[in-house]
């Protein structure tokens, strides 16, 4: 037979059933080849898993987010931790904090990463995470303030303790009126000078006229004295 199996008898007498399976003889060599292929498959799968595990060594990032009272009083109801999201590398990995502010970002691979806390109204400083594989196969996390110019800022405690550093201002707050601010405007100073001149010039005019009259009288007297002495 072409399929590798042989029967004891190729013809069955009338009234007899076909031969049982235990009368079938497997062709020599097929079992050995099957066992060899199975063993090779298991070994290849195990090796692939080992290489894959070495390539994707990863660990979790742990921390806690807290919002001080001075920021909470300006937030709407449900706009605190419930509106917060933790993202790594721009959103490749993300998680939400618990009601107590604790968070875990799992499966963070070895290497540098950027962790950010996203909130619609609060500003959080970005954090640089350095994930390093240690001898026992685990991953050690080190945290620093993200410095986009130099790469690393001040080192942070780990697990992380994050809090907002400020709040977004979407509308400019109207300044309170201050009378002194009027004198800081050049246009206001020019206007005040013009109005002052309008009021002062009419009062100065009689004084100027009187001064001219005195000078004229003094000149006339001087001329009279000169004329008398010449005679």
C-alpha cells in the first residue's frame, strides 16, 4: 500500500469482517521519523521562548499620585484622580490610578522611558524612567525629573510619588483696577500733560504780560536817565 500500511490479507472471504487494527503492521522507519520531528519541534520551541524572553525583559513601574488641597478646591466634582491618566512613551503603555492614587504600569521593557501624568487642568512634571535588567533576571527602575535639554534632572524616590506642579490657565484672569496703573501708560501721561497745559497757560499769561510791562518801564526809565546825563 502507498500510505505505508500493509494488511495481512488483501482479500476477505465472504462472511468475514475486515482485519482488526492490531493485525496491521506499520512500515519500518515512520515511527522513528515522527519521534525525531517531535523532539526537534519541542527543542526549537523552547529555544525560541528563551530568546524571546531575553529580548523582552520587562518590569512594572509603580507609584502614587496625590493632589494637594490647594489644587482640589479649584477642581470640579470628579475632576481629581478620576480624570488622571498615566502614560509611558507617549501612550504606548498607559494605566489609570486607583481611588487612592496608586498605579502600576506593567510590561515596561528595559531601556529609557518617558512617564507623563495627563490631567485636563493640572500640570505634572514629566519623569524619565531608566529600566535596567539585573543579574537575577528582574528589572530595576530608576526615576529622574525629565530634562529635555540634558536628558536627566534630579533623581526621584522610587516608587514614585507624584503631585501637580501647577494648573493650566485657559482664560486670562482680569486684573483689578488700580489708579496707579494709569500713570504707567504713555498715552495717559501725554493726555494729563496736555490738560495741565490748557489750565496753566491762561493763568501764566497775565504774569507774563506784567513781567513785560515791568521790563518796558525799566527800559524807559533807563533811557530817561541816559538822556538827562547827556544834556
